[in-house]
């Protein structure tokens, strides 16, 4: 609301975009009057991590019909990916329940989507009464830490996380949030190098 986004548009953004970090950044850019092209390109760069998520999930979902893939792609968020890949990774790709796995992903995605829509509506209605002194901005970082920590189970994943974290801090000042993509690429390379040394 402080950025001048109408209430209906703010709620629609949660339904259409359904990507929290992108919404936070988009709101900041709207608030400072950034050009539309900068807004779109920045959000595209931030959401490139979803391509990595998709590549990781693809072997488990390759037999699905296109309509299912489109639906699950829409519901793919950091949180949905974390719980889904953790569940999928506990079983081999070729298990008997392969054809039912997408229902788990759908359930996780719909639960998160519903919660996000309700939370957005509550934020629109009550956000102005939350004191600025509460400094709730840190919750986004805490969410990512809580998602990543349980997945760090071997040397390669620890190397990837540490390399990505250090790169993200060092590259923080890059324009258009390119530091996020640099961190992702460095993390992937570090994980592959450590994995290759086994």
C-alpha cells in the first residue's frame, strides 16, 4: 500500500505472480517509480532459480501430461520445491507410486498458494497497523534458511550452499539482482566440483 499499489492489484499480484521474493522486489521498484522494462527484467532474473528447481524435478515428473506440468509450474515456489524434492528424493525415480507423485506436489503447492492468498489479504487489511519498529523484513531470509538447512546432507550440498552464500554477499551490489544468479551458478559449480572428487 505504501508503494501506491491499489488493494485489488496487490491481491491480484499474489494470485498471478505467486512468488514472494519477486513481489517484494516488484513492490520496491514500483515504489521508486522504476520503468516497466526494469521491473519485468528484474523479476525474470530473480525467478530464474525456478529453472533450476524445474530441472531437478523433471526426472520425477517427465511422464505427466502437459496440462499437469503447466499447473505444477505455476505452483512451483521455493517452499513447494523444498518439501517436494525432499519427499521425491527419499524414493527412486522408478518406484511403483511414480504416477501419483504429482498429487503430493499439487497438495503442497495448493496449501502454499491458499495460505499466500489469505496472508496477502490480511496484510492488505491490517498491514498498516503493524509498527515499523517490528522490522519484519528479516523473515524472508529466515524462510530461505529454514528451507535450505534440512537439505544439506553431504559435502557437495554444503559446498554449494557455502559458495552460493559467500557469492551472494559479495555480489549483493550488482544491478538487477544479478548477484542471485551469480550465487546460484557458483553454488552449482562448487557442488559439482566436490561431487566429482568423490
